[in-house]
C-alpha cells in the first residue's frame, strides 16, 4: 500500500483555545455568503461520504453513525449535511455519541476503542457504520478483536467538520486499519494533485476533489 506521510501539528491547550477564539471572532465578522463558502467544503465531503456509504450498504438502509457527545456542543454543519444527504437516499440513522476528550486540556483526543466497539456491536444488523470523528484509536490487540464480516466502516478523518473541529487520524494508523479490514474507507484532508472527477460534472464532487481525498481498503 502506498505510504502517505503527513505531519499533524500538536497544539498546546492554550494555543487551541486562542485559535478557536480568533476563528469565532473572524467568522462573526464575515458576511453570510462568506461564511457559507467556508462551510461548503465539509458539506461536500459529507455528501460524498453519504454516496460512498450507499455504495456499500447493499440494500440495507439502516446506518449506525458515530458523532461527538454534547461536551463538544451541537451537531456540526457537516453532520447536518450528512443527515440530509442520507435522508435523500432513504437511509435511517441510529447514533452513538462518543466521548472524544477535551481539546482545551492535555491528553489524547479521538474515538476511544470502547466507543468504537459499542458502535460496532450495535451495527451488527446495519448496512454500514460511519464515523464523523475519525478512525478508532486501536492497539494491535484491539484490532485482533475485530471479527471479520462486520458492517463496512467508513470514517471522516478531517481537521474540520464545518463549524466544529474534526478529528484527524494519522495516515499510518489509517493504513493499518485499512490493511486489517477494520475500516473500508477514509476521507482525509488534501487533494490528489492528479485527481479528476469522472462522469458528468458535479459541483460537490469537484469541490470535494479540491480539498479532500479518499483512502480505500485494498482489494
């Protein structure tokens, strides 16, 4: 599998708080159209994630969704876009709210193994399991616990979910999970330089291709 090297910056809690405060101030000064333009890439990613999910559910239109718990506030604009896209496809969503940690404090941020396994168990009768909060933080022993034949797992591992922070995942970890068939697909930041949108022009796909790329499980 091709290795992708991405350095993910680690910020001190005070720096994160400062960046969020500056971002909030900046957005408050933007016109509505400008704000919408900033949100559109993550909304396009959510729409593509919905399309990719539908391609894997094989007719079972019940999907389990992992999203952040209330400590991170209301649903992100990306989640709202995903729910709207799923509804158009006739998909019924059930939700697992994961405790991701506090970005204002020191410590690991991400989808804990316990929350992932809870969602995986609940998705046994579902067509797919979708995580908006990155890939699970699994050790080798955790990976060994994942039984074959589970519902396809798709993750959005991006820095932003529109108006909320996203949860990026180390691409090396994503590669391990893809190779182990724990996840089937991941959306990450960064366009492929040679990316081309096949078929008829699609504004959302084109916007997606300028900001994101898809990592897939090797066949």
